[in-house]
């Protein structure tokens, strides 16, 4: 019994350390890069309001709580792998890794959109999602600034996906590793409050299906539209894209082109 508890504790600590490192690379990495390139990023700031140190501190503390909860939920994945419910590939197959990675990203966007819509229901919002929306002017530190209930819903995607995947074949750890890196990078950039994309991005058939920082920033500032994570598909199909999304994006992109300061 003591050995089992020690094994669980060791795995939770390992998971917490890995998740925390990943979060810090994403959140702090984006914050530091934007600060170093501030002459270039300043005109790309979306909102007039600037997040305060108190905002960043709240986002960091909530994110640490979330990482701790992720560690607990990750015990489910650990248990399923240990028991053989989830099978792990011991070989390298670039094609299968690419297929699993693409599938994880697309299905995560589906999972996130509908979970996110559910969290905005009146019965759920205050309990599960209001904490995240305290960041009206989000920063990269808000990437994991979730209430406990939302943290659980966010974390469950990986064990659920891997459980379903194992009904068809073994999972490739490299695909999961790349997916998790992609997830935190997109999350940190999406909450950064600075638009990096260029004019015409949201209307182009080549890039318009990807979300931008403006897309998610509008969700934080107004709250009733733009529920997607990586792609704009579900918002467009479900009629939840912000009606002024393209205009807002172009106003920021145009300002970035000229180097004009954010209007006071």
C-alpha cells in the first residue's frame, strides 16, 4: 500500500514538473520574446488597456493550481498505460506519428469548442469558467488560468483520446509530445494580447481557417463569440464568430504595418 501511494505520488510530481516546465516555456517564453521585441510588438497590442501586475499574478497562481490538477488527471493516463488499456508503440513510424498528431489537433479543437460552449451556459459559467474571464485583457500567463472544474475538463481530453485511439492501434509518444508543445504555444500566443498575423490573414482561403490572437482576445473582452481554439471552422458553422472579428483584426494589422501606437 505504501509503495503504491509512493508510486502515485512520484508520478504526480513528475507530471506536475513536466506540465509546469511546459507552461513556463510557453507563458514566460512568449512574455520575454514580446518584451525583447517590444518596439515591434507594441503597435500590435490589441486592447488599449494594459494588464496589471496583479492580473499577471492572478493568472500565474491559477495556472499553478491548474498544473497541479493536470497532474492528478494524468494519473488516469498513467493507470491506463500501466494496465494495458492504452497501448504504447515501441517503434518509430513517421506516417503514423503525423496521422495521430493531426487527429489529436483536429479533435482537440472539436472537444474544446463544445466544452467551451458548455462552460458558458448559465449553470456552469460562475462555477467553472468565470475565473478565466477575470482576464479581460489576457496575457500569456492566462494560458492555464482556469477554475478547478475547467481544469479537469481541459485535462480529460488526452486520456479520452488515447483510450479511443488504443481501440485502433498503439499510441506514439512523440505525437503526444509534439501535440502538447503545439497546444501550449498556440495557447500562450492566443492569450498574449498582441496580433502577429498580417493584413488579409483572416479572409485568405489559405490562412482564414486558423484562429488569430484577435479572435480569442475578442472572446475575453466581450465573451459571447469566438469559442474555437485552433480553427475558425466551428465558430463559422455554428454562427458564433464575432460579427466584427475581421474589422477588428484589420484595424490592428493596419496599425502594425504603419508602426502606429495603440490609441489612448
